[in-house]
C-alpha cells in the first residue's frame, strides 16, 4: 500500500473502540525481523503468515482467527 504498511493501517483501525478486539490476520514478507514482530504485538495481530505462502500455515492462521 502506498504511504503506509499493513501494521500502520491496523493501528488506525484499532483506534476505534468497536475495532479493538476484532481479530487481525496479516500476510507479510517482513514478519521475520524483530522490529516487525514487536510492532505486530503492539497492535495485537492475531495471526500472520509470511510470504511465500505455506498453505498449511495459512489454514492454521485462518482457523486461529475464526476460533
């Protein structure tokens, strides 16, 4: 996304009270570095999958969000 990444978008979404507990599933290329993991924890990412996709991990993440 031009101008912001997904975690910034999630931060903005979470500002509204109604969205604070909504599960968040992230598909990313950057979740391996510690800075991104720390940011994801701050905005309460429920699950994430790192690209390139592993179908098994994708399904596991979806099930986690839906449970």
